[in-house]
């Protein structure tokens, strides 16, 4: 077996050591502080989520209104097309009657 070598290109960084509170009261105080921070962050996230949902509801409502207006416009156009086709057929029948049969 051959021995492998590790070449370091950078100086290793010194590790940061954080002091761990020794007294239970200090650990509890820090834990409660972290919990309070987490609850505030959760409350902000919940508020942002509700705001986004309200905005989405508004956008969907606007989209529904637009789709209804589009559908109404298509219905009116279809009615006008039916009317135009009917008039074209009437004109065609009139033109055929006017052509001499002979």
C-alpha cells in the first residue's frame, strides 16, 4: 500500500470557539431568546404568506372578470356571424330568383 499525501494550498483557518453557557439559567435564557426570534420570523413569514394569498385572490378575480368579458365578446361575435350568414343566404336566394331561368 502506498501512503497518500495531502497538499494544502491555503493556510488552515483558525476555528472559532463559542463559549457555551455553563449555568442552566443562561442556557434557558438563550434558548428562549432563540425561540422568540424564531416565532417572530414565523409570524413575519405567515403575514407575508397571507399578503401574497390576498394578492393572488385579487389577481384571480381580475382574471375571471377578464375571461367573462372575453366570453361575452365571443358570444356577441358569434351572434353577429350567425346574423351575417343568414343575410348572405337571403341575398344568395334573392340573386338566384333574379337570374333569368332559361
